[in-house]
C-alpha cells in the first residue's frame, strides 16, 4: 500500500503541526508555577488528572504535543493517523471548554471572553475529523473495489446462469 501525499492536506498539516509543536516545546521549560496552573485547569475539567502531579502532567502534555506536532509535519505519517491524533487532542480541548465554568455564556455554547481561546480550538477538531473521514472514505472505496461485482461468474457459481433452450 503506497503512501499517498495529498497537496490539499499540507496547508492544514503545516499550520496545525507548527502550532502544536511550538506549544509542546514551550511547555518543556515550564516552571513549577506554570505547571501548577496548567494542571489545575486540566484537573478542573478532567478530575482524573489529579492523579498526576503538576510537573509530570506538564511533561506528558509537552511530549504529547511535540509528538502530535511532529506527526502532522512529517510527510510519511498518513493523514488518517495524524488526523486521529489531532481529533483526540482537540476533542480534549473542546471538552475542557465545555466543562469549565466561566468559559461559556450562561445557557449557550457562545464563549465568554475567557473562553474564546479554548473555543477557537474547535477548528483543530474540524481539521482532524476531516482527515479521518477522508481516510475512511478512501478505505471504503478500496474495499468496494476489491469485491467482485455480481456478474456472469457469480451467477454461474450459484447455479442461476441462464442458458438458451
């Protein structure tokens, strides 16, 4: 199976990959105070994050962002694989937006001023889902192509072939 690079993926992959990679690299040098803020924010939306200490959480987040950013930037990583990672990562960010009090206007999905930065991460979710959906469509076409069409050969195997009398 040959890797197919699609030119229309590259603007999105470059933009998102560079942004996520930079974010991850920036977190590598996070001091205790920055790590505590990140950890507190994530833990308020996802309580299971409290199982990690702030430093470990920040290091893991940094490694994850660097890995995801690199996957988006490297041409040998299939778009579907990179899209799956981006979808999972950005779904977590959108989940934080939806779960954190004060991020949205009362009774609405519209962001408050504080929630605007997280609300904008929905574009990464859309890009990731687009890569995944396109890959699933490509796989579906490949599967359909490999199945033989119902024709004379299939009719003969089932005994339903017509013969002149």
